[in-house]
C-alpha cells in the first residue's frame, strides 16, 4: 500500500549507521539505527513484528483475526484492540469508504471482547503494517534504543534523529511520481498512490477502485494511524476530516499537491 524510500545515510554527515533487513509481514522489514546498536535489541524488534503478525494477520489460519472471521469472539490485548478501534473510527470518518469488513457486516467492539457480525472476510491490509512497525518501535525503545527508523514495506516509524545536526531523520515520501523529502521526528509516515499498485485501494461502498486522488501521504504520531488514514483518505477521495495530530498531503490526478492539512 505504501512506498517510501529512506534516504540520507550516505549523503549526510553524521554517525555511522547500520541497517538490518529480514522478510516479514509479507514484505521486507528494515531497521536503521546507529552503528553498534545492541543486536539483541534488533532481534527483539523483528520478533515483535513476527509475534504481532502471528496474532493478527488475516493470512494466518490460527490468528485472532481469522478466528473473528469464522464468527468466534476474542479478547485482545489493548495494543491489539487498538487496530480494530482505529479501523472503526476510520470507517465512520470516511462514511464507509474504508472498511475492513468485506461482503458486509461489521466488527463489534462492545464489552471486553470483540466479534465480527456477518463479516466473513476481514482485510487488515490498509493498516496492519503500520501497527507492526509500532510494535517494533516499542521493542527498540524498551531495549534502550532511542534513535532508529523502522520500515515495514514502506511504512516508516522514526524516533530520535540521524545525528547529522538536524532534528529527526531524512526520509522521502514517493507519491504519484513525485518525491517529497521531509524530516521525520518521533512520528510515522505512510503513503498511498495509484502508481504503486493500480486499483488496489477501492471504495468499500462500491467495490470500485478509488481514483479521485493520485496519491497521499500522512504523517502521524504512530504507524497505525499513518497507515490507516492514508488508505482511508485515498479511498474516500479527500472527503475526510482529519483528527488532531495528523498531517496529510494530497496529490491530485493533475499533479497538483494540496499541502499538509
């Protein structure tokens, strides 16, 4: 869903960096941090992504998401429940253009457990990678790593700074054939663009590919909301009011960009 290029390692003066990458979440997961970072902390971050994917990926037949789709209620940890809470908030905000329930139905969040009501197919592709990036970031911070970028298939979560004298990390959002360089400080970045996978984002109300925008990127306090809201905005076609703390840049089919709002 998102394609973002991390830049700046070789082009900015600053401390040496290391980058580790491994397959995960159906894509490639990368972690960039200062050289000499404890390998055990890096391993813990990758393990957190693997554990989160095992718990919630709809592609795992034994996951809690698969259990929900089969009609079974489940109780989730607060961090896990947050994924479904944000999905429901976005469904409401977009008037149903974004919806993790396909073929009708809805997710019930009432009480301590959650359940899927007449929702035989659950699609978390619009927000799971951002949520997994958050889990890796938590693991790194919990192991004393303060400066890093986690990249889960283009969904970025950055903390601290590159160490080149400027705040944050230099990253580039690649959207609709255009590049937007920014500094990402204790925040997340995600993109949705028609040129990444044409037709892969649809308006859930009609099932038709969304085409009102050429692309969008969102900066948010966490990966979950960045990943979810860029998909929702793209699906709804700029008819969404953003919550406080989020910033979205939209690119129209004519190539004009509507600045961060």
